[in-house]
């Protein structure tokens, strides 16, 4: 990656590195440890290099700092350094010159906003969404696509090739049970396939599960407590019925595997109904997951038996109590004591079998050098087992680079209700996702009407929709992803604090300045390229904040933690707000006005770009 010349930390680090090398040739490779200053009254940046250096060389830290200073030439970049620049145990404080800062901002002010393309873009798979057929989507389903899509967008913004994979749970015995149930209903004339909804399917799914559930404990209790022949017969009938249903469901699965047309048609209908709703929700929530990203478990079905054969033949899988497992105790495969189960003793394959197969396809066929799973934290062991097995089998080895693909879990916590328990409706059911979105829109509409009474009802509706989507997404993405968080409409829809509506307002406010400017000032004024005059402390702080943008995006690309960008954007909005309070823009004149307009425009571009990287839509006006 070419070193970006606008990054003050980089520029200072280079200077410090050579000063350290001159002061202490024996420690020439020391890290200059440049960070943004926490106390802006002392400087903009500081170097913490003297302390570890002194320890290593056995000198006093302040002496080391003084020696570095002696060899440091920052005259063209920073305000003069002196004894007073050394603080505490040996920090060196640096304040950039206003003209240097202006130059750095001008270098940053490109269409790419300082994010240059990587020398070698990677192919990266992001596993996100992963809904299950015939199950209604509820609040628990939003974290994977919110987080996964934000990560995917970040990596795309950084210039990589991203392939989204929606690992739909669309295969296996549970689905076969639902198919069986719907086939029975159709045969009984109580169901028409054409009018099937996701709610119908959700009910059918539950009833099908229940019908296959054998109450063996009940039967046992009848016998243990001698409840008599009548009770025992009733329990026996239940068990027989469930056994029969279970056996039929397995037959349906065999039919599906053999592509028997009647069963397959019902399955297809179930898939269509589920996916139509899933993709509609994604569209509404500005989640970039479309039909082309679907790669359901069913698409791996035919590959599983040959893959397991391959594992057996190569001695990677072994038998254990009739089942097949891949052992992972070796540190190379994760030193996991629980082996990865890839075939049950009844011959059936598992969730893990498909996931091992998915690693193989993603690395061998798609060419992924990195696979990121945006999945619930509770599936961590599952993933580590799958990765261990895939590595052991050589499926994770990239065909071109010859190296194992990076396999990462962007794990997330649960969404909780006020009571600290998983978020549910008052009746204890999970909250349906479409209802949740409607509630957010209603809450947003009330606030928008109150804040902007003079807009038309049509404008209110569009604004409320965007505010609601921004509020929902932002509330999720501003949290540390591994942690659980409490869902609160009140908080997320508020215009105060680090919320979606606050961020949208920050953008709309700047756009408003330009609308006014268009009326008041000559549209041909050259503010987009006018020299920056950063005299006021708030102007400098805003400029420094702007320059941190590429680093914030890169941090998400590395840590896979979208909240780092969210937090940065919130700080930028805060720096803008302080600037705007202290520095009149339209009321100022001449070069100052042009310079300030340019700062406003740059801030708006960074905010809009950053929010779009998170997948949060913005508004022209509110
Ligand atoms: N369908 C799964 C579930 O509901 C999520 C799929 C996640 N992706 C994966 N490759 N396992 O838990």
C-alpha cells in the first residue's frame, strides 16, 4: 500500500524514525509511537517513543526525549519544538502548523477521500443473513445482515472483491417435515400452494415439528407410575403416530434428494415464499443482499456424500460409535477437543458437513482468500470445528496462493429487551421483523412531523422511512458487536447522542448550508479548491478529524468492527458542530468564507461516504 501523504501520523512517524536513528543508531528500528494527543491544549499529536527506548537503553526517559528532539527537524511541519514540548515522563508534544495541516487536508480532498486502492485486491467471501426456510424473520435476524453488509461494504470501499453468500437453511429433515405437512394439507384440500404466506409456513413448520416429536418420556412415566392401560395406550398412540410421521418425513427427504417432482415443487414454493420476504426486508433496510447472493444448504446437498468419501479415503475422517468424525486435537487444526461430526450413525449429514463443503467451494471455486462469517457468537465452536476440519482436509488451501484462507468469525451478541432477556413481544413470541420495521417507521414519522411541520405528508413519509432504517441500523452498528445490547425505540429514534437520526441531521444541516449558499452567493465561486485557512482551533480540530477518516475505514476492514467507524463519524459530527458554532460560514467573507465552505463540503462528503460504508442511507433535508 502506498503511504498516504495526507496522514499526519505517517508523516510525523517518518521524521521521528530518522531522528531516533540519528540519536541512537543502536535502536534505529524503534517504533516512533505517534498518536493523536488526548489533551488538545498540549498539542495535536504526541510521540511516546522515549519511554520504551529509555528502558531498552538504560537511560532516563526525559533524556531520551531530549536527545530525539535534538535530532528532530519539524520546522516545515510543526510549531517550534523546545524543552517545553517534553511533558511528564517523556512524551513529546507536537502541534502542526496551520499551513501544513491545510496542505494535508488538500491532499486528502480527492474523490477517494484518501482511501487508495490496495496494491493487490483480495477476494473475500462474507457469509451473512442465513435465514431458514419456512421460518418467520424476527428481530434476531437483523444483526447478521446489518453487520455482514457493513463489513462487506467496508471491504469493497477498501478496493477488495467481495462475494456475499447467503447460506440459507433450506435443506434437511426439518424442511422435509414442513414439506410433508404442506403436501398433506394440499392433498386434504385445505391448502392452496398459490396463496401460501410466510406466516402459514411458520405455523406449518411448528406443527410439523410437533407431529414428529415422540413423547417417550410420557410413555415411560405411564409405565413407571402404573397409570393404567388407558393412559398407556394413549401415550403409545402418540409415540406411534410421531414415529410414523418421522418415518414419512425421512421418506420425503429421500424424495427431495431424488428430485421427485411433487415434493420438489412444494419445496420450491416454500423456498420462493421465504426468500421473497427475506429479500424484500433486505431491500427495505438497504442491505445489499439479493437473489444472486443465495447459496443455500441445498446447493451443497449433492456434494456431501462424495466429500465425506474423500475424507474417509484419505484417513481424515474416522469412525466413532458408528458416526464419522474429524479429530481436531492437533494445534494446527485449532486444538479443539470436541471432534467435528460429519456423518451421523444413521448416515445423515449435518449442518457442519455442509459448512465444511462451503469452505471448500468458497476457497477452491470462488477463490476466497478470506472468509468472514457474520454469525451469532454462540456458533463459535461450530465454526472452529468446521475450519479445523476444512484445514485438515486441505480444502482451505488457496489454489493460487497456496496458503490457507483466513477464516474469521465476526461474532455478535443478542438483542435484549428492557428486562435484559432476549427481546420478545408481550405474549412472549419473538418480534416479527416486518412489525418491528413498521413500529420504527411509525415512531420516526411522529418525530419528523413534529420537527418539520411544514413539509408535505409525502415528504414526511419518505423521510420517516429513511430515519427509521437509519435508526435501526445505526443502533446496532454503533455497538461493540460481540456484546449483547438492549433494544430501545426511544433511544434509537432520538436526535441526541450517537444515533442514526442525529447523524442524518448532521448531514442534512450541511446540505442546508449549501442550499442557502446557492441563493446567497455566486455559484461560480471557487470554494471546492480554495486555499484552506485553518486559523481557529475549531477549524484545526475539524481538519484533524477529517484526516482520520481513511484510518477509521481501514480499522473496520481489519477488526471487522463497524462500531469503530460509527464512533469516528460521531466524533467528526461533533467536531463539525463545534466548528459551526464558533466559526460563521455564510456570514464570513472572502477567503475565509471559501475556506469554510470547503471544510463544510468535505465534512459532508466524509459523513455521507462513511454512513454509506455502514449501509446507512442519508437525506438531503429533514
Ligand atoms: N441458518 C443458520 C442459522 O439459522 C445460519 C447460517 C450461517 N452461515 C453458515 N455458514 N453456517 O443458525
